[in-house]
């Protein structure tokens, strides 16, 4: 009546591999990681001490875990004890969650990018990627930090300036009371010690030391006693705190107290639904055939300044750069165009006004420089009403990254009586323009490439390349918030995610090929 059932008898086969289907993702992960050079893993182990778990085994179970939406080290350790594919990949060994977490966040910090590069070489050898068309885009992922413990750069600077003003006033009071005694210090009075425009905690500490010495000789001096108390208990500690915060901020405008490397950014995934800022990181990803070819992590919310460091990292990891870069308007700055030209890369990168230029409102806007005519021989600009703007001078500006921008300034001799003046400029004087001729040249080249047949195809493909990868990560695999803290560890998490994504993509590609072969 029933199939024989007993839990007290040993059953065959005992090999766990028999329970794993062909073309299973665990088999693909096992195959690819086994083919990687052992030196990529052993370099992370200096030797000595007790025997360690094999790094390839730990790599397999972590990559497989990330492919199965399991990111917690405790959950991974639990799966290794209970889940058949995990048990097979681990060879029935059972590393605890501390070992797993230490391996993925500390042990592999110098080696993971090399392992990722080795994996890309295998993918190129098997024809999955060719490193030709490189589609790049960015997404913001929330940091593992309290959403409300923020520090704002502008606030810190204001508070620091107010504190320094209080310190200066304190020293002025002392100096006014001690005029006669200050003269005995060869002109180096307390006002000079505290009246510098750029006070530091070190200079305040030095002044405090002198005041404490003075207080010993004059213990009843209430003014000095009050100053020593304020400096020791309030002013110096606050100054040290502000200096530390400004050092953490660097060029950023905010950071989180629970993860100082995280910057507050406006994200699409808003738990409050009111457009508030959340601590996070800007993840830049480059793909080809929806395989992740390069990744980098940034603390800036905008993409423009991320492209060059991202490509530098790709070049460092792979030893070379892709042939063509395809990106949206967020990357279309002059500095980025100059970098791509210098590296001899084909640039299909939109600039911010690319799509607006085809609109009727843009073409009819007489104030737009794009609707004017430039005479290269005479070096003049001619507006839609036929008025000429002559070259006045050239100015040089530098971006925050140090890139030099040359701006040529042109001015009209007379705009009086022009029927377009109200639409052209709000200034009462004649129209003046500042033009980067180099940027205009870059935009002209980009415009021609983007409007070509190949350019249109690649631009359309870009919309389904990187966005699909982000959709897989965030929606299908549920990775919307980092587990680790700090830029180095969070960057490792992106590396593990990228490895898991690429091997899952191999599985999907092979399944499609198998189905197509059967048909």
C-alpha cells in the first residue's frame, strides 16, 4: 500500500552530488572557481598557525549564497549545515559565521579584485564577453547606517566659526585685563595667541598651557580661572571634534555617524515617501552582454565625477580599457570627454542637452549658443539677428579634480534696438558669452556618433544593459542595503555581488543555449 519508509536505515547513494541537477548554479560556481589559479587565493594566507579552511571552498559557498539572496554570515553558516548544494560545495565542512564573515570582509580584501579579473579572463576565453562595448551607469545603495545620525559639512563649518569667535573674544578679555603683563612677553600677548584667523586645537592647547601656568602663580585671578575652565572643558574638545568631522568629510558635504564613509544621498527607494536623504554609496557598474566587467564604489551622489576613477580602476584590474564606452547624459562633462580621447576610447556619451536639442522650443530659442553661428576665421559669433560678438579675453578655471577649463569670452558691440534682446539676455548691457571651444568640439563629435545608426543601436541597448543588472541585484536578489560598514568592506560586498551575478548569467546563458539546441 505504501512505499517503504524508515528513518533508521542507511540509504544509498550517499554522494550529495547525485541530488544536484545538471547545469545547476552550484555546479557552474564549482567549475569556474576550480579553474582559477590557486595562487589567487593562497596569497591571502601568510602561513603559520593551525590549518585554515580552503579559500576556494569558502569562496564557493559565499558566491553561491549571494546568488541565492543569502547575505548574512549567520544565514550562510546555517545553510552550510542544512542545504544540500551548500553542503556539497563545502565538502560537508561547517565553517562558522565568524570564519565566513572574516573571510569575505577581511581575508580577501587584497585578492577579491584579482579573483574577479581572473573570472573575467575565463568569461572572455569562453566568448561570453569581448571587452568591446562597455555600458556604464550608477545606482545608489543604502549603507548599513542609522538614517538619522548625520553630520552636515555646512553646519560643522558654521559651528566651528562661532566657536573660534568665542575663543578670540575670550582672549581679548584676558588681554584687556592683563595689558601691563602682556608687554613683558615681548609683544606675544594672549590676544596674538588666540586671535589668529585660523585657530587650531593645537594652538588653543598651547595657549591653555600658558594660561594654566599663569593660574598657578595667580590662583585668585578669576578671569584666567574662567578662561582655563572654558577652554579645558568646552572649547578645546569642541574644536577637536569639529576638526575630526571636517577631516572625515573631506570634499563631501555630509556623512553618517554610524558609517562615516557613507554620504547622504537622495535615492529612488524612499522608505518615508517624502524624498528625504539616506546614507549610502554610489555604485558604478560597467557591463557587456549584461555581464559585470567593472565595478567601483564612490562617495559622491552624482555620476559625472565618478567615470574617470571608475575607468582607472577597470584599467588597473584588467590591464586595459574597453574599446567603446556608452553612457547617459550624467557623464557628459568636458573632463570625461578629454579623458576618453586621451585613452583612445570611442565615446558614445550623451551630454545634458542632447535630447533637448531636437525639440522645437530649443531650436527656436535665440539665447542658445547652439543656434548661433561661429566664424572660425574671424573668431566671432553671430547671433540669430546678425549681431556679432567679438573675442574679449580668455579665462582659465579649474574643476575640483584639477582639470583646467579654458573659457573664451565674447561680447557684442551693441545690442540696442534688437527685437530679440529680452529673449536673449536679462542684462541691461550687451550680450556676453563664455564658451569652452574644446567642450563644443567634444559635443559636436559626440552628437555625430550618437545620431549615427550604430550610435542609436548602442544607445538603445544601454537602456537594457546596466539597468537590467541593477534590477537583478536590487529586485530579483533583494540587495537594497549593504551589510558591512566602511568603504573597503562595502567595496568587497559589491565584488561578491558581481561574481555571483556573472556566474548566474553564465547559467542563464547556457540554459537558453540548451533550449535553443533542443528546438
